[in-house]
């Protein structure tokens, strides 16, 4: 079966006991009422900066509820996100704006509990399985429409506090500083920072930016996009950042089409412009695509350091770290 974040083996695939079970039980009972019992609890793969759990729970009336619980993970790196309570508030605002998102049931500083949305998030299945053959030709345009809706949201939707700012930080400076904190030398990244600084496009707009809008953070059904996930990196910035991130090569997962592996630039841009009324400069989109590959490369270094420093020992983090050389190659091709 599938859930609102990742594919799992089904109810009962994981035991409800073990470390953290009491915490999960308290959160679920607080949202659904005393007497609610968790009948299945499965930690889902993916989500390197936070834990994600698929839960089945039965409330005091005997009604089964399918849920997704996100929890902060230990050792999260600097710049890891806006905080789960504020992420939940932003998702509620996005729903009001017409963006498809899971329904929030409860939220706190270290958790978000959501209703589970049926569908698929694993990119290789979305890009290859026959079940999504009819949806694939429509995904790029639908992503353009959804991004236009996100970028129409007022900046006041961004929760106050440290994190998102009304005046966006310089992304090159932000990610250069984060790379410097790792203490790791990467000449290709240094070249990319210099090239991008010398060719930076003018930014005419500041909007809400999702920050991680890509294939893998979308729940897809046979008819198309059902929900947008993972709002933890939302901030104020140039809306082209979201379009460039969606088009970056790491999120094509081996497929040729540049938009998420499922569509063409013209489909994304045409739908975005029609839904939002703002023209997309092709050179600006290309700049943000290159920046996105650089940003992902820095994230790969940071996640590897989390593993190597024992802040969060993880095969997944180690595997992400091995992708640094892949992003360096992609950057050299883009900067050529």
C-alpha cells in the first residue's frame, strides 16, 4: 500500500512497540481523543532530516484512521527547516490558497500529525509504472499551476520567527557559508559559486517559495497530483527558485524530460504563466536550475557529515554523501 509520504508494506508491517512508541501514542491520543490505540506503526524510508511514520489508529468509537506522523530527528544540520509547528501552519495556509496538501490533525514544536493521503511518491514508480501512464503527460503543467498558486500566497502566510524572512537572504551567500561550515574542499563547487555570482539574474519578485518542490515530494495518483509534501524549507525568495529546483537533474531520476523526469520546460512554464500571469525568463530559469544542482551538492556534503560525525548514523545519509561527485559532474556540464 502507499501512504502520504512513502510506500510501506501495509498495516502491521512494523510493530507499535520499541523506542518512541509512547511518544507516538501520546501525540495520536492528543489529536484523536483518549482511548485511541495505534494498531500499526511503520517508520518510512526517506526524509533524511526528519523521521516519518505511517500509523494506523483506532479511536474510541472503533473508527480506523490512517495517519502520517513527522518527528524531528537528532543531529539535523544548520538550515534544516522552519520547524514543524510553523511548517504545519504554512500547510494550513496553503490549503486555504488552493494548494493540495495533507490535512493537519495536530502540530507541535517537534511533530506534525497528518491524515494519510493515498498515492505514490517513489519517483521510479511515478516515472515508469503503467498505473501512472495517463498522469505523466499532465504532471509538468499541473506543477506549473500549483507553483503559481504557492507564489500567489501572501508573504504573511510565512510564520513569524527565525527562519523565513520577509527580506530573503542571498542564497549564494547562505549556501557558501553552509559549505564552509563543513570544512570540506570542493573545487567544482567553488567554481560554480563564482560563475553563478557573475551571472546572477535580476529578481523582480519576492514570494513564498516552497523550497523543496520536486518529484519525490508530490503524492501522485492515476489522475495526477494529490498533495504537496515537505514544506520545511519554505521561505521568502525568488519564485524562480522553485521552478529551477523542480527542473534540476537530481530530481529526474534517470529519465530524460527535464521537469521532474516527466515533462518539458514549455509545459511547466506555459501553465505557470497562464495560472500566475508572470513571465518566466528562460535565462533566469537556467540560472536557478544550475544553482539548484549546486545547492543539492552542498546538501549531500552536509548529510554525509551528519553521518560521519555520528550525529545521525545512517546508511541513507552515507549514500546521499556518495552523490557529491555526481552533482559535481552535473555542474560542470551546466556551466560549460
